[in-house]
C-alpha cells in the first residue's frame, strides 16, 4: 500500500510493478506508454519531439538536467511527453546557454514526473516485459496500489492510437531556404521536428509545412499548385496502421512521380503505401547510439531513433508493389529491424532513423543531399 506523502511520487506499470521516488516537475497524475531512451545528451530535444506524444519517457542516463533549458534547442513549440522519469536530476544547471532549470520548465508546462527511482531496474523490466502502459502519481493523486493499477489499465494503449491530428500544425507555414532557393518541398505535418526544415534550408530548400488533416486529394492539389519539387514525410507519433489518409496521399504522390523522402513515421507510411504491413515492437528503438546497415554500400551509421513500430520484412528483401519493385535498403543489426525502404522505379526512399538528429549523431545527414539529388534529377 502507498502512503500519501506530499514529497512522494510513484511510477506504476500496468503489470503492477511500482517504482517509488519523489516528484519532479509538476505534481499530479499522468498516463501514457512507458518507454526508455538511451541518449546521454539531448534531453530537451527528446522532450519537445512530437513523436513522444502520450509516452512516459524514462532516461537511462542517470544524471539529467545538467545543462538546464534554453529557448533555442526546442524541436517544437512545447513539451509533448506525457510524463518523465529520471534517476538523479541536477540540483543546479551549469551551462552558459541555460535560461532556466529542466524541472522549472516541466513545472511551467504542467508535465508530471518522478525522480530518484531505480531507472536501471525499470529499464530492465521494460526490456524483458516490453513497453507498457503506466502512470505517474504524486501529491494528492497518491492512493493505494491496486486502485492506481486499475486506473493505468483503464488508460488507452499505444497500439491503435491515431495521434497525428493532435500534433500537426493547424495552419500552413514556410521555412525559407538559406541563400539561393534551389528547390521547394512540401511536408505534411505528421509531427515534424524543427531541425528538419533547418537541415533542408541549409541545402537551399524551401519547406512548406502543411496541416496533415487536409484530405489526401486536396493536399495533392495544394502541392501541385505550389509546384513543389519534392514531398517530405516526417516523423510523428502513434500507430502507423491508423494513418490511412497519409498512406493514400503517399500513393497519389507516387503515382505522380514526385520525388519523396520520408523519415521515421514517414518510413512506415511509405512502406504501407508500397503494400507492406507494420507491427508493434517489443520496446522499440529510442536513443542516439543505434547502428544501421546500408544494404547497398554495406556501411554502418550510428543513428538517432525514436520508434515503437516497424515495417514487416528483412534487410535486402525485394518485393513487388503497384509502383514497381522496391527493396528494404537499411536494417538494424541489433535486432534485424527494417530501417529503410527504397522504390526502384519511382523516385521515393525513406529511413526509420533521424538524419536531422539534434543533438546528434550526424552520420546520416547526407540523406538530405540524396533527396536534393533526387529532385535535381526531375520526376
């Protein structure tokens, strides 16, 4: 049984496991899917990544918050995680760019968290049992354990969750190219991160970010009116099996032969548009140290990733599609997960990882150059 204490907080998993610590950030209660990320840096980018919508993020790195929080490194306009769990938060940040503390920002944005828990034991549990629903409770939200477990079990699972509409922009906006404009790209906002248009802009690409709620035919018409040289499918949260509208739009783009590049959620959307299925991974890939093999060059890149779903298939597999042959171009040697797909007869490719990664690594940044080369070659 849990005793009500103002200075106590608990993380409760759906299988009944409880981790007790102290409140971190806002007090109260929150629900989401408990997942862990292995990044030792970049916690601000993680927290503001829309792909973490409705997830309680557990940091495997023991010390978090050392560099504080600033207004420049956000990947979106707000923190998207449902909750936050850390081992040893910094008492005082130490960085010349810091403008406030991490806990202060969590409090100001109402993000409920827990600190001081045994994150090593929690991560091992999630690796063995898989990502699962969880709740973080503190302050007046604390009650007896069975009641909290029941409340966690009443919360919605990630499988079957359609979350794109919750994170997409409601109004179109443009990120101009740096220097001379070489290309114009349209990007339906499935949960795009701020660094992606910046990476495109650095290559002379102007990016038009469009509301994802637009009907597929209308979205295609808007892109044609824009005269876009290419289409970018970004990252995003939720179950790709629910993204039927994005899949239909992608098929319309492939039929038109418009150059297309996708990452993360966009990789799953392209795979579905080519006729392949997706599945929920046991605990996913989340971190900045995940190796990926390029089937064509046989090179390995260390990548940043954040996904709990993947395409069905295996590295190097070729398969027929309504648009000609395609292949799974990249894979993760850790678990043989598909990490990329490429169409061989239409100009489209995608990867499961994040070449725009901030704070890094940057091994895969050259994929944006490949996208530019694809657009330079015409449709």
